[in-house]
C-alpha cells in the first residue's frame, strides 16, 4: 500500500465514521420527534404510554413474560419497570403468576382488562402512527425504513447472530 493509498483509506474510514454518527443522530432525532408527537396525542386517557408499552409487549408475546425478559423489550430500567408493574398490578392491568417452568419464578401476564384497554388505546395509537408516517414517507420509504431497522435491531426470529 502506498502512502497515498493509506491516506485515502484513512479519509474513507473517517468519512464512514462521520456518516455513521450523523445517521445515528438523525435516527435519534426522528425517534424523539415522533415520541413527543405521540405523547401529545389525546389518546392516553386509559393508560400511560409506558403502561401501553408493557401491555403491548405482553400481548405480542402471547404468554406471560418474566420480568427480566420484559425488561429487554421495553425502554425502562429494571427498578423502574418493577415499580411500574407493581402499579399496573394494583390497577388490575397485569398479574403475577407462577412460572410453570420454574416454581421460584413468576411471570407477568396482562389481565383481560389490561388487554381490552390496550386494544382500545392501541387502535387510536395505530391511527396516529399511520398518520405520522404516511404524511412524510412513501410506501417505498417505509419499506426501506423497516428493512434498515430490522437490519440494525434484528428480532429473535430473524437474528443472523444466533447459533
């Protein structure tokens, strides 16, 4: 490799690193902007956004989840999630049930009332999300965004890094 090649390679790495950081900042800015828009929606009368997130995650899982697994899926610290689950249990939105696979553990399950509230709020939230996305993006852009996000954060079903 010549000195000129080494300089060009160094510039290319710096450019790529700068581009990666710009893309990351743009992604964060978009997420913050949309979350603020969604938080301002007048749909959160039955549930807070955080309660909705927990109920949505539990409903998507289809079964109860251990607190540690639930914690991996929501953007809360473990202590904050534990307190939220306690409050939700006292409201009758979730319940703790013995884990059938481990008598020492419990799983968190959405109650029928919690699921019903999630469906009602979720229907309104889905309309808001749809409006926010379709107002700014074409179908092709939304498909690209979906593909890029799945590449950055693969779900357990399509993870390429699992054995």
